[in-house]
C-alpha cells in the first residue's frame, strides 16, 4: 500500500475520456490512496465520451486543499468545460502552490493553463494542444510522461501505465 494516507482528487465533468479517469482512479486505489471524484455541486453525475457515468462525491469549492496530496485531471473534452469553473481552477492552483502533485493527460493541459501554473515548466499533452501549452509559457516535450517537480503530464491513453507510475513516484517523493 505505497500510497496509504494519501488523498487524491480527480476532477469530473461531462465528455471525459473514460480510460483517463478510470485507469488512474483504480490504480491509485490499488496503491492504497483515498480517491475522491470532484465536481461542481458535489453530487452531479457526469458522462464520458462513451456515456459511462461517474458521480462526483464533493464540490470543488468544498474540498479542503490542505488534505489533498494530488489532483488528477482526465482528458477528453471535459477539460474545456473544467477550465470555465473558477472553483476547479482554484483547487488546481492551490494544490500546485502547496507542493501537491498536479497530473494531467491528453487535453487536460487546458486546466493548468487556465489555472496559470505552467509558465516555465516542462509538460506534454496530445499534440492538438501543444500550441496552447507553449503559448502559456510551458516547454512542450513529445514524451509518454513528463515530470517537472510536482507536475506530471502524459499524451494519451497509450501512456497511462507510465503516467500512473510517475504519479505514484511523485506522491512518494512530495511528502
């Protein structure tokens, strides 16, 4: 149970990429972490690109950031919705600022862009948002996973094994 006593929140919103939410969800639970789905009202049900539901357990504004060790942001088209929610951006920014792990994959880079935390950092993503990341001041690398301090990023579902290993390693090294 390498992540015992770690609390991880995963952001939920409609049109999330199924694998990019559920693979980390179960992998982090398997490692012993407490994993909580965060939404807007705390009880909304969101549907994936393929219709699979996930129910939020708590609203973003109700999360005690001091109790959170990491936030994981799944891709798909959900990040385009997430980045419009000030409470989600505030949560991501505050976890980042306190030194917690911020992990994002595929299109999820839109959220840390809008949270204003990527200037001068190394990241990766699906190539479709490379220009967005570069314009936000990040250095974009075409690698399966990029770890820069407390940021962990990956490109696509094919990178999920490396992405989850990197999240676990980052959580173990960041307290």
